[in-house]
């Protein structure tokens, strides 16, 4: 698979700084995007990309705001296939749709993006009770993330977009987006949801979503989420006849 986003002979994304050391770029990217997230969440009108429309323009605007200092293609959809070995899936990749195909009937990336966003047009989003809303939001988050619109930064972009969705529906979504460990954990919840186990993701949303005061808020402890993650890892590992080391030791990859 040819990836022309990378410097030749490396796994480092071509960037505005000309940095070819991946570890150095990862740290700079983390610092810069953390500042950009703070700008978005602070509500400063100079940095506010939120709008009344939950659409592709908003999705691309969020990504561009987060990564424009780093990559020329910030805000542009990817034009290459992507794959990433997932410890939770025994080093297999999530099945991300391709941006183009030579095979008739194959689902393409932009189709997947449009289908995901079309879910937000369902009027029942606004009238749903708490559990229904969490189910809908978890499905939407998973489908949009699996579409993987961008070469890098999908988890961060989807997370910000989820905040816009919650705000649009009169709710709020809390959580520390500048904490890399939390970001990696959220990414793993999306990986799990992509293969049919959305329970940890839904539990996380129950914990993070703030509903109007007249809606009961049954909080879910972080310990329960961690236990669910560990149980899923052991289940997957047993299918291949082994149990890997502690889950957290596998989270060395940068979230994407």
C-alpha cells in the first residue's frame, strides 16, 4: 500500500516543519493540537468553528483547525487506504472503507461519511430519552470514526464533533480531551464498538454526557469501564489461544 503522506523510507507524516523523526513529530503534534482543542472549547469566537449545521463543512473545519499548523492537507479527506494493527484485535486492522475502488458495489469512504452524518437528520435524536440518545450517539460516533475521513487525527476530530452534536441537542459532553491516556482509551472503545461491542463506549457516554436536570443521570464508574475493556481483551486473545500482557502496555501507538 503506497502512502504518499509519509517521508520516503519512514513512518513520519510529511509536515510543515520538515521533521522526519516520528517521536519528535508526535510530541509536537500532541502539544499543538492540545492548544487548538483548548481554543475550540474555550468558546473564543476567533476560533469557533461550531455552527448550526452538523455537516461535512463542520467536520472538515474541526480537523483543519486542529492540524493546520502541522499539515498542508488539514481539513481534506484522505486519498489513500489506511490500516493500523490493533492490539485489541490481535494486531488486525479495523476495516476502514477506501477512498476509491475498482470493485463494483464496494462501500467508499465518502459514502460512509455521508451515511454517518445522515443519522443526525433523524428527528428522534432530539426527542430520545437518555438511553435512546446514548445508543444513537454511540452508533453515530462509531460509524463516523470507522469511515476514517482523514489520514491522521480522526479520534480527536470525532470527539470534538460529538461535543458539537451534544450542544446542538441542548446537552454537553465533558471529558479531558488534552489527556493522551484518555484519548487512547476512547479510541479503544471505538475499536471495540467497530466489531460489535459498544458497551464500553456507551458507558463512557453515560459518564460524560450532561443532560437537563429533569433527566436521570445514572453514572457509570470508571472501574466498570476498565473491567469491560480487560474482559474484551481476554475474550479476543483467547480466540487465538493466548492472553497478552496488560492492556495498557499495548497503548503505545498515537491515537488516530
